[in-house]
């Protein structure tokens, strides 16, 4: 029995890491593709002006990114958590902080102060995302509150580790995939542990 449970745990964890990583890649690839299309249609000057509206762009990117990552994570969670469809909505609603951290991360020179801001915004985005996703987990697993901490640490650590890769035009996507993989490792392990502790039946 323990071997089967261990294999199921590893399978879930690997699936979660893959879903998080691929979701981030697809989400940001779509964003870069849209940017390229806008640049071709409107010209680089107009597109650069649009991208200077950081809060608006971050909101649009965050929703798109949250939906893509949320859908792939939802596929992994199906059959393990009831009413898991809300997971997609929670992820979409909380993606703003993650995308905003991306804009901070593409600064050409990253000072220590800017690094702290970058990591802090990623942590805040992870905390908001974890809180909204906690609403889905609450009542289904014991100690669901730990998920907020796991999401906060996962996103902050993932974004921080990704800074080891120079954020240039040809490496930004790779850096974001690394961030998602680290986030998936942390949150996948936490979620697997939480799912092994269902709320006792009354």
C-alpha cells in the first residue's frame, strides 16, 4: 500500500511541476506572440507606448497567464478535489502580481533594492493567489492554510532563482520557465502533502 501511495504521490508531484512549467511557458509565449503581432500592426513606437502602461498590461497579462496555468493545474487536480473548476478563476484573478514582477525583472540593471522589490512583488502575488486557491481547498483538506505559505514561498523563490539567468530578449522566456519549475516543485510538494490529509468526515 505504501509503495502505491508513494508512486501516486510522485506521479502527482511530477504532473504538477509539468503543468506549472508548461503553463507558464504557454502563457508567456502567447503574450510575446501578441506583442509581436501588435508591433507588426501598429509599429514599435505605438507598441512601446502601450507597454509603458504597466498596471494595465500587467492586469491583462496576469489574467491570461493565470487562466493558462490554472487550466493545466486543474487537469492535474481533477478527481482529487471537488468543484476544482474554481481553481482556474482563482488563478486568473491573482495573476496580476506575478506579471507585475515580470516587468520589474526585465530592468537592465538589477540592484539589491530592486531585487528585493521584484521578489517582494512575486511573493505578494503568490500570497494573493494562494489565498484565493485556499478558498477552493478549504473544507476539503486539513491544514489548508499552509497552502498560502507554500504559494507565497514558491513564487518568491522561483522568481528569485530565475534571476540567475540574465533577463535579455532571448532568455526571458527561459528565466520564466525556470521560475515556474521552482514554484511547481515547492507548491507541488506542499499540495501532495495536503491532499494526503483530507478533512475527517463528521
